[in-house]
C-alpha cells in the first residue's frame, strides 16, 4: 500500500477517538466538531474508495489486508488515547510522571 494512502487513512483515528470518547467518557460535541468529523469521514471514504477503485494489482501486495491492519492499528491507538484521557482526568499527574520519566 502506498504511504500516501496509509497516512490519509490514519486520519480516521480522529473518528474512532471521538466515538470511543462518546461511549466511554460521555463526551459531547458541538455542531462545529460534528461538521469537522463529517469532513474527515468524507475524506477518508474518498481515499479508501479511490485506493480500491484506481489501483492496479501488484504482485505480492494485498490491499484489503493492508486496510484491515490499518483499521486495527487505528482502533488500538484510539483506545490508548481514550485511556490516557481517562487517566489524566482521574489522577493529578504530570504527563512525564505518567510515563515514568
């Protein structure tokens, strides 16, 4: 998978963080943030569709597997961000103390 597609699809991490924050942290979003998330959704959808529709098969490259792995990595990273938000809200810690520096 080309790096340009990878980096554009990683922008979808924002959407998963927002979803996890809504579910687990009971976050609320105003209209501007929802509009921004809609734009990100539109952009990620266009890039994802374009990578399937306009790519030529390359021997040894499995595009669907690459996209699935990107999605899994986005979910893990989003979970990490939401857990950090929860920990910073519950504990009065400096970020450097949180990582043990």
